[in-house]
C-alpha cells in the first residue's frame, strides 16, 4: 500500500515537473503574424518573433509576455541575435530540422538536427525549449545552447558560453566562473581554487529561483563550490531572477517582479562592482572614470580623439600616430590613472622599478606604448605593448601611468577637483545630542527592565505536560532526546517547511503535549554522536530571555535534528525589509537591546562562551510581543569544532554583508566578530535597508558607508527608515553611534557586547566613532574555499571583487 502511494507520489511529481507544451512536426511561426507563439503550459515562457526595429525581427524565448528575453536565435560565434525581415519564418520541418529562414528564403540558422529522429518539440514551465526523439531524449535544447542569459534550473557547464560582444562568461574544469574579454583577458573570476587537486568531475553553476548563484560538483559532500547572492535573495514569491552577460562586460543577476508582465526589472547583483575595472569598457586607449557614480569614458589627453564622438566606449586614437612622428615622441603623464593589467595578458612586461624608470624605460623601448606604475607597495611597473590598452582614472587610485604621444603632451583641464570640506559644527552637535540621549535612556531602561521582569514572571506560568516533556521545563536545562520516528510524526513527515537556513531546513511540528516546535534538520554534520551530544548540552545550558530555547534533539544514525521552541512572529528581516511589514520604533529599539543582551549572555555570562558567528536579521526571531530571540547559536561549533569558518561559509546566505573583515582575512575569530555583525544589524534596524545595498540614493556607496557620511553631515533623517512615523531621536542617534563603533575595522576598537548594552541603555557615554573603512566592505559572494574546507584567498576578493586573484592589477 505504502509502496503504491510512493509510486503515485513519484508519478505525480514526475508529471508535474515535466509539464510541457508539445509542438508537433511540422510547425511554423511567422514574423508577419505577430501574435503567433509557442507557450509553456503556465504561459510564463513563450517562443515567438520579437520586433526589434521597423523591419527586423528576432526569434526569442521571452518570460512573462515579452517582458524579458531569455534566449534568442543567435550567431554561434559572436552571440549576436540573428535578425530577419517581416517575411521570416521559424520552422520545425518534417525531417526534424529547426530553421530560421529569411524573407528571401535563405537559411540563416539551423539546429543541425536534420534526420536525427526528432519526433516533436516542447517548451516547459522552466523555459526550456527542446527537440526530442520518440524516447523523450533531447537532441537539442535552448538550455544547452544559451545565448547571454541563464535562467533558474538551467545548468551552466564546462564548454558553455554566455556571450555579449567582446565579453564572455565561461566555466573551467577547476570550477571557476570566468569573465573574459576577447576570450583572452580574464578580468573576473568566481569559484573554487582547486588547481591543487586539478579538475573537478562535472562542475556546473546554476541560478536558483531564490536568487542564489551556486556552483556545484558531485565530488563535494555538500555539493557546493561557491555562490553569489542577489540582494533580494529569498524574497518574494513572484520574483523571476535571471543572470545575464551584459554588453558592458558585467555579469548581473536581475530580478523581475510583478506577476502580470508589467513588473520592473532591476539588477540585484553584479560580478564586477567597480564597472571601470571591466577590461576594455572604454575601448582601446579609452579611460574610464566616474561622474556622479556613473562610469564615463574619455580619452587620455588632447593628443587623442574619440573614434566615435557619439560613443565613448569605442575608444580613442592618437591624433598623430607614432609612426608618423619620428624623433618627436614624448611621455604623457597621467596621475591617479592605471592601465588595467589582468595577468594572463601577453602584451606586457613587468619590472620592479621606480617612477622615473617606469617612464623612461617605456620611452626608450620601441615596443612599449604605455606604462603603469602601481603604487600599491609592490613597485610593479607594467609596460604595455601594442594591442589593447584599457584605462581607469580615479581620485583614489595611487597609480601613475605614462602614454607615448607625438609631440608635446597636452593635458586635459584639471581631472579632479578637491571637494572635501568639513563641517566643524558637527562635533558639538553630536556631544549635545549624546548628553540628551543619555538622560532619556536612563528613564527608558527603568521602564524596559520593569516590563521584562513582568514578562519573565508571565512566561513561567506555563508548564503542565506529560512526564517526558516536563524535562523541557525552562529551568531544567536537560534537553529531551527524541527518536527520528517521533519527530517524523510530530512534523507530519516533515511536511510544513518553515524555512531553509544555512544549517538545514526547518519544519513546524507539534509534540504530543501540543507544544508547537520548530524542528531543524541539520546537514553536513561530521561529528560522532558523543561530540554532538556535548555540543547540544552546551547549547541547552543557555537560558536567556533573548535566546531561542532548545527543547530537544535527535541523534540517530546519520540523522541530527534540533528541536526549538516555535516563535510565531518570524524573523527580524521580514519586518525590516518587506515593504508593508514594519515595527514601530519602540519595538525596534527593544529588539536591538534584546539582541545585545542575548549576545552579552553568550559571550560573557555563559559557562562556555559561545561565539555565534552568524548574526544577521534572519537569525533574530521575534515572539508575539516582539521580544528578540537569537537563534542558531552554537551551531557553528557543532558543524566544525576546529574551524568555525567552514560552517558559516556554508550558510553564507545571509552572512554576506555581516561578516567581520578579520573573518574574511582568515584571522582569528573572537567575539568581536559578532560585535561587528551586530553593528551591521543595528544599523539595519534603524534604516530598514540592507547595509550592503548600493543604490543611487546612497551615491553608489554601501549603505553603511553612506550612512556614516550622512551622519557626519548631521543628516540623521536620511538614515532612518522612512516607514517610521515616530521615532525617539535620542535613541536613534545613540543606536547609530553604537553601530558605527561596532563596525570598526579593528576588532580592538569595537566595544564588548556588555558595553554595547550599556551604551544603548545610556548608562555610559558614547564617544564619536571614527569612520568605518570602505576597504572592508565585501559586496559579492566572492569567497573561495580550499578543498580542505578552509577559507583562503579571500582577501583578494574582499578588497576588490573585481580583480582576478592572480593579478596585482591596480
Ligand atoms: C492576432 O491578433 C489579432 C487581433 O489582436 C487578431 O485579429 C488575429 O486574428 C490574430 N492572429 C492570429 C494568427 O492569432
Ligand atoms: C557552434 O560552434 C561550436 C564551435 O565553435 C560548434 O562545436 C557547434 O557545433 C556550433 N553549433 C552550431 C549549432 O552551429
Ligand atoms: C534577411 O533579409 C534582409 C533583406 O530581405 C537582409 O537585409 C538581412 O541581412 C537578411 N538577414 C540575414 C541574417 O541574412
Ligand atoms: C542539471 O544537471 C544536473 C546534474 O547533472 C541534472 O540532474 C539536472 O537534470 C540538470 N538540469 C537540467 C535542466 O538539465
Ligand atoms: C582578440 O583575440 C584575437 C586572438 O586571440 C586577436 O587576434 C585579436 O587581435 C584580439 N582583438 C583585439 C582587439 O585585441
Ligand atoms: C584538466 O583538464 C584539462 C583539459 O580538460 C587538461 O589539459 C589538464 O591537464 C587537466 N588537469 C589536471 C590536473 O588533470
Ligand atoms: C590557487 O592555487 C595555486 C596553487 O596553490 C596558487 O598558485 C594560486 O595562486 C591559487 N589561486 C587563487 C585564486 O588563490
């Protein structure tokens, strides 16, 4: 009976997952009949002609009634879509060939499936268009022949290429995703440095529908190589995400929201955060710089002129070529300018010389056309030979570059103006505000403490359950041991999923005593039962109002589960980052204080000090009265007692943006890591904005850095969540100051959590914090793990997610 049910389930699942529209042989779409299309059963994807200009059409698969083109018939070599006139047709012929035919009758594209047994075509709900034989085996598919876009559930494997103009994305055997210019210069890479162990068996990348770009290979137990996250990952049910190789050389994840096709499409992740570091973005001899945080292209000096005055990206050329200029060549000196030097490039030589030699060596060398001295301490001087020179100019670049020009070098008008002005009044303002806050907070603390005392009393009243579950009493400390079968029953076969954390999925369950619990199915635990029990004992020995309570556990065979109290109000991120959910200021401030108290307890008051390692809004749960409860503590150690990093990397989902710089730099982990993450969360509590979000409103900076500069200007209002109708401005300033102290780059400068509580409560003074440094900001999932599970080579990505790690670049 059970077997039959399972079979039925399997059958159902199978048929649902392969739901597709069948297109019989022969079938034809005509460019002239604009509304002809082949659509997936749920109509989310359709294959049809799309009008590009008055008289040209491309054949494309679009998402949501033409909203997003996810595939098109393209030129195999260049990646450009192939256009036909209004007489064009797209035909599936009786012999199995699929052809795009121009009005004149010429075949402009062919699937190369003639007489190979194609019996029909299909398009399914995932957007895959396939040519299949009688056995249902695909002979050709759009998923296997991508153009410039990758959509959820589509595999990107070795040999596949996403292409856009001179730029391409490919995957190599060691498991790295690479962005290349002209198939040669690699200017960005994301992946697993497995060169030590050589090639992986079958690496692939896939964009999950929740917005995570993940690398997979069967040779890894967890299956995961690496990942990147869209800023809205996990959010929204009707958000369609796709990865596109854009014509500007950047690789982006886009989110298209709205269910009717009218939704807007926004980029939510970019591989190269600094667009000017995309090789060749401004063409040969073009110089990229920023104006109002937009990249613009220009020429090095008036010795040059743009190749196309209407399109700076085409590059520049000398007004007088060097060949026509014997004996009159000089070196144009460009301050704050670098010529991008991504290493596998051949058209350059490297020397360790000073600035004078970097200039004169190039001048004297017949083959050198330009040179760059990277003033990063390495003393590298790169000499460029003719080929392609891609420049980047920016106030903060320490590099100096030289370019050979004919005759006298003429500079453009001042390249950058110094706009740094300081507001002298600010210090005084801050001091005044701080004093006011202090007084107010003292009063507030009395109220809050009173409230909590009352709450504590209230929560102890419950407790009338069967013998076994009496152990679960708040004070007992002994966790209940469940059998796997018991948990299976109480969760109805793990049917009601509450969420998916870094450590595994969480399911809702009801114990026989009707207590509602959250059951966490741990994944990737390597420990034996004895060790597991010891860690469980440590976790369950924690008792604090602001920590989620561990009710019990299960350790049976390879099953490792933890049973927690169930909290009805979900996690803090829901309240902070979803538009129509919000907490008022009083609740937010209490959540901030509660979280700080929970962490203080973990760090300073527990018998065995616990470093959380993964503080983020997702791990702060709220109960009915919005009391903060920190969850997932102790799990880092549980997963890997020797190296807590490994674990957090596995759960890097929400961790991104909250990780302390020393964590990323592979330095020792202390409780100050949690302080950093807490500071990030605290700022988000005030602002309702993800700190790692970069937007136009924040002048293209990370929110946290922008917030600091706004704060410096006295513009506190700009930082505070717009949804908050009323705030206690003293508390707000206090919270902001504390957050800036917590996110200091130097761990020693960050306060202990106990002091954080005191500062928030207002019992001690808060000094003015120094600026958090931008260099510590990590903006993409650009992290790398070595095979033994340690984190390495992160610093190269941490300081710049753009430069490939093999390159000293700028
Ligand atoms: C296309 O749409 C128009 C009106 O929108 C309709 O008159 C015409 O019959 C349609 N043609 C096809 C082939 O469906
Ligand atoms: C595209 O080009 C590759 C090699 O450049 C070739 O192997 C492949 O068969 C081509 N595909 C089609 C459909 O022409
Ligand atoms: C299709 O035909 C038009 C003229 O009818 C021509 O301009 C265009 O280049 C052709 N397209 C291809 C891909 O051959
Ligand atoms: C992607 O690759 C995996 C592993 O090879 C495979 O199981 C899965 O069916 C593939 N998905 C598609 C849509 O081809
Ligand atoms: C692109 O690469 C090819 C061969 O790898 C080379 O011949 C060509 O000159 C390169 N293009 C540019 C603009 O450098
Ligand atoms: C990895 O594979 C490439 C070809 O796919 C081969 O040239 C190379 O030698 C392999 N490396 C190792 C370490 O096996
Ligand atoms: C990868 O490992 C090799 C060998 O240990 C090393 O030479 C190379 O620099 C590493 N690359 C990165 C990106 O860490």
